[in-house]
C-alpha cells in the first residue's frame, strides 16, 4: 500500500513556533481537499512530526495531544490514517527524530506500506533527507520554513501542499 508521509507544522498547518495550544492551529488553505484527493486515489496518509518542544520542556505531552486532536478535527474525519511523533530534543540523537527514518519504519511495519510507491511532503530539508533515506520520494513545500530550506534531493518543489498533492496525483498511480 502506498503512502504519503506528511510533516505537520508548516506543511499542513501554518507554522506556529513550538505550537502548544489548539488556538494556534490554522490549517493551510486547500489542505483538506488535497488530502481527500490523495486518500481517494488510494494513498494512506501518515503524519510524521518532530515535537522537540516536549523534550525541551516547552510544553507537555497533554498539550501536544490537545493540539493534535484539534488539528485532526479541523481537517475532518477519516483523512489521516496514523500520526507518529518524536518528542526528543535534537541532542538526544533519537533514531525516530527526522531526518532519521525510525517513525517511517514504524509506520511501514504497522500499516504495511510500500516505500517504493510512497512520498514524503514537508517544509524542511530534514523532511527531504528523511524521505530519501527511507527510499520514498520527497517533496519540499515552500510554506512554513520551505522558502529558506535547501531543496537538494527533493523530487519536486511545490508552492504549497495542494500543489504537491496535484504533482503526486499527476505523476504516479497508487
């Protein structure tokens, strides 16, 4: 089964520095419709997100869970198949923290995903690096941090998530 791995902050929702409260969640225009199109085309949709604010003590796991629940509610039911997050701070060298592939490998195991037919959409170079390292095709979006990031290794650079989804739908078959 193919998947589209999705960075959350800056890709699906507006970047909010260490987002710790549901009031900070603002879905980027066009995201729910683009997610629905990918889902309808047969892709599993999996959020892969670094949340070092927990490990750094900026917010709690409960804060993250409240933000995540509100985010999923705003997107609409049934779009996201799973969410994986890494709470460790960067200095912990976690095998789950992007650009490491641990969260993707967990999702592959849990959901039976085919990396060769899968994509990763994110707004940071670590998202591109993570996708490449796992053997999925990465797309860098120019929302969030994307305009300032190194696009080296990206299969495509998209102005936003809806454009990235349209590229996937045009160029591959789930």
